[in-house]
């Protein structure tokens, strides 16, 4: 009988006859291979800050290196920091001093100096009047001076004491760029042909099609294992899957949750997952805009929270692959700040929900929930179940699935989807509680804002910002979280899951930040 | 005759101007390019800088005038999304779409027309039924569905064709089949009915009575007379080919202007969308012009300049 598998075997023979030119090149012993990664998208611009996106994060560390690294190999949460381009760091009051690694080469042959690092973190590029990469301001709040002291020493001075600078340098701002080349070509051209210090250099970049990286053997941590890494856009999931199974690709990204078993059923394919440092959520519009918005009443918001059986929803949609955080901002990746035994102030309880909703005087009016189509996996499915759960307690929510974020941000609405990261300062609750909800955040300032921070929240936040020791900071954090919980302006659903699939004979470690590192301890190719 | 061509030319310019204006209005009223381009969480100050940099802080009418002015001078501007000249971006993608389109269209002509003729000559017989069944299948099956079926069959099961991308002849096979099937099916049906109409005409019987061989009767007597509707369909289908390319290029990751258009629309990259719309509109206008010319060649009554 010809089964699916044997059918494939026979047909390979037919295929060899049909297209002799189309076969993977055989590799000579000891020669480094080319790896092909099928991705859903690249990005228009791949400068470190102007190119910030989930899709660029995947490949950035392959050609840029961080000043400071998060160690996910020895610690699952990546709270431990380890040297990258900076080998030592120390703080004296408001001034941080970074010692740089000696003899680091950029892809264009130049040697990295403190000048390059000072430019990378400086006002001209990130936080001045009209910086080259304006989004840098978000990540450099409080910077007042960045200066090269000698060839391998850089000082960073902040307005207030900031113990978290090394942690912040593990993010996008920590990718070092070569000052001379950057200024010579300008930020836009740099974003098309970037130069970094990573293990691979950019050979070809066509934003709508392909990114080809070549081994950079002068990489400071030794030559990388592959000769080339090709990131090719394959928009259709079926195409990515077919290419991986047939051996055309070595890696693929973004597998719909319900397709994982299908992929796992193929020989020679391994599915990899990582819990991302990111939580899909929704915001309640707590402001009187539209005028008759019943959600200005905190009782209605809390009642709606108690009507959701989120553990059941997560179990149904993801199985055991992720979890629902009972209390917002009590996240496991916060290390010592995390309290596993913390009691949930608003557990699932339809009776209590009904009481609170009645107390709010809600009259059954329709609440519009703006949701971006297919942006967060399983979000629409979860929304459908939640709408039904709310109906059970008498709240009438209409989930409106919209094509893009501009439409989601168009008033009027009562609720909207969003997602928030937790990894700006590793192991610290700064994001999202203060960075993404605080008084300068888009959530509190943009035209589409959903809340006005309360005086209690602002006071606690100022305390939190000024806190230096762990004890002070923890106390301020608890107060800040309580101020948020008192008004409950949003709801966190589950921890995001990233997934990938790759050739089974490759050993690869997935990272929660979504980086696909094709080098170092993260990748082992078959001998 | 000069007046005829002047009117045609002015009408073409007017059409293109309408198209460009329409694209501007639709894109600007359906979403803010800044939010689409620099991300949802950007701070107000960052958004402001971006707006100033790109002149998006000007009133819509000023932006429109500036835009149309540039177009008239043949300047397509710079892409908001990757800050490169639009003309470079399009020229980089155009060859891929042309290659795919020519192969798909060529195959559709070579298969569709003879199949239609054969079906007409064997009207009501098994061959006719078989060809028409395939034709219906060809234009009834949506492009994206056929594309995915082909990927699953040829890449996943047979493993003889690459699932996506471009570069070798093997990469071209599935996209070309997907794109050409619709046109081939349509052409076969139109050719069949056009042929049926002329096969019963008195001049065909006269030719048969004169003893002209069957193949000559079909090729030199029937086909030229049936050609007008076929040429019309060929011209109209050029539009279908471009519309189809948008879907097919997305399914197969084919780096052409179809996918560029999708990406540009979703990120509200106005300059690129406008230029592409213009290119597509110009192609359509040109195709129609060619069809008009072909009418003249095919039918002496039209050539006579009755218009």
C-alpha cells in the first residue's frame, strides 16, 4: 500500500528526475553549512532602534552584539547578567562606568572604541533634540551625559541615581553601532546596510524578501558555526511547513497552536517553544470618553474581572503550554519580587461579580471591545469565551475584530486589546507597571489613552523611581501595584508563547525574548 | 485621426489622475500612517518628530497638492517605510512580477486558445466536456486555495518543487500554474463560444464547398473572425493577472510588486502605493490601447476609421 510517507519516498525519486538542479547541495566534511530560516516577515529598516519589532529581535543578535548579556543558558528567567561588549560595570552615585572589551572588530574592519559606545548611547542618536532614532528616548529616560573617558572606558550619568543601567543595556539600546560609518551613511542607509560586531555580517538585505548573513570570523567570541544564515520571507504557513519538512529550510517561525501536532508528526522535525516575556492583555477605558461610559465605575470593572474563568480558557486554548497570572504584575520573571503564594484579590466568582455589577448601576448598555485581527495568537477565541462569560453575569460586550491598530485606536471604545512586555529591566517590575502605565506612557498620554493615573499611583511611582535598595524598591513596588489594583484599569490574560520548528538533528535553545541565536551555546549542528 | 489620438491621450491622463487621487483619499482616510509605521506604543514627541520629518503635519490639501505636483514631474518620492527612493523599490520588484506574469500568461494563451478551439470543433463530445470541466475548475478555484493545494502536493508530499521564493526555474512552476489557470480557463470558454458562433456561418460552408482543407478553414477563415471577443478577453484579463499576482505572490513568497503593494498598503506607505497604483493603471490603459489597435488590424471595418 502506498501511504503518505512511502508516497513521499517514491515521489522523491520522481522529483530527482524532474528537477536535477533543485537539490540541496551536499556538504563536504568539515565545511560550515548554510542555514535557512523561513520567517513570516522581516522589517523595512534594521537599524537597532528604528527597526524595533518582534521580527527583528529574532535576528538582531546575530549581527549586533549587546554591551551586557542576559544569561538564559544558566537561568531560565535570564535574570543573571553577563559581560558582552562591556566586560565590567560599576556605579558611583549617578555615574556608571563601563569597561569595554579590547580588540572588538566591526564588520567593516574598524576596531570598536569608547567613542562608538558613547555615540551609540548618546544624545545625537537617542535622546537629544532631534535624535537619529527618536524611539531611543523611551529607553534612555534620565540620561544626562554619556562620555568616552579613554579608549575603553565610557561614563553614563543620569539625573537621578539609577541602579538598573546594566539591565537596560541588555535591550535594543545596548546594540553598539560604529560611529564613523553611521554618520557617514546616515541612519536610513544604515538601516539598509547595517554594520555591527556580531558573529555574522549582513551580506544582502531586501526588506520584503530576504536577509542573508555571512560568517564574520573576526567575531570577538570566535568564528560562528554556519557559513551563511539566510532569513527568507515565506508569508504562508503551509509554505513554511512544506519547506521545513522537505528539507528546504532548517528553521521556521510562527506555528498556529492547533498546527503544532501536525508538525510534530513528521520525522526529522522538532518543535521548540519558549514562554515569552510578554503578556497579551486588554485595557478598560476608564475615562468619560464616550460620555456615558459605564466603565468609569470601578465596581463594574472589578465585577467583570471576577466573571472571567481565565484558567479554564487558557487550559482549553493552550493546554499546559502557558498560564494565567492571577494577580497582575506578580510575574515569575520578577525574581525576588515574585510572590508565588500571593492571594488573588479578585478570583473567579460569578456571584461576587453580579453583586459588584449591580452596585455599579450598569444598565445593560453594549460595551465595545476593539481587537486587532490575528495579532495575538488565540486572542479572538478567548474573547469569544469571555463575552459569553460576561453575558452570564449580565454584561453585554461586543467584540469588534478590526484590521489594524489605527482602527483599534479610533474612539469611541470601551475596551481594547494590547500586550505588554516585562523585560526592559531583567528581574525588575519596572515594566510594564511603571514604564507602560506611568504618566509619560502612551496609555496615559496618547489621543487614544485609556486611563488617568491616580494621585496614589503617581505618589507611589515617584517613590519607586527613587528607590535604590531592594527593600525600598520592593516596598514601593507593592504600594504602586496596590494603587493600580485599586482601580483595575486592565487585565492580563496569559504569558505569550513563542514557537519555532527546526530540523531534528540540530540542537537549539530557544530564548524567551524571541532571539534566534545561530551561534555560541545556543546552537549545535550535527557533526 | 490626430484628434482621435489627442482625445485618447487626454482621457488617459484624466484616468490616471482620478486613480491617483482616489488612492490618496482612501489611504489617508482609513488610518494614520504614523501609527502604522512607527508602532502603537510610540510617545507623542516621537510621533511629532516623524510627522514633521515627512511633512505629515501639513494640511491634507497641501500634502495632496505637493504629491500631485511631484507626480506630474515624474518624481515618485521616497518610501516612508524604508526611506529609499520609490522608483528603486519598484524597479527591484518589477522584473519578478513581469517574469511570472509573462510565463503564466504565455502558458494560458498556449493552452487556453487551442483547448477552446478543440472543444468547439468537438462540440458535445467527450473531449468538449472534459475541456470545459477543466475550464470551469480553472476559473472557479480561488487562487490562494489552488496555491496551497499545490504546495501541499508538490512540496510537502512529492518534495519535488520548492515551496516558495524565487531564483530557479523550479521556483516559477507553481506560481505560474496558479496564476495562469484562471486565465486559461476563461480563454478556453470564450474561444469555444466565439468559434461556435462562426463555425456555422455561410462563408465557412462556402470554404468547405471549395475544398479548403479543414485545418486551413479553422486557422484562416474561422479564427480571424472569432478573434475580436477573444482579444477583448485577453485585454481584460491582464487586470485579473495583476490582481491575481497580489494573491499568488503572497502565497508563494514571490518577491514581486503584488506583495510590495500588500505590504505598502498595510503600512500606509503612501508614496509606494501611489506609484504602484499608477504603474498598474498605466498597464491597464496600455493594454486597452493595444486591444483597440488589434481590433483595427483584425477588422477592416474598424480600421476604415468610421470613428
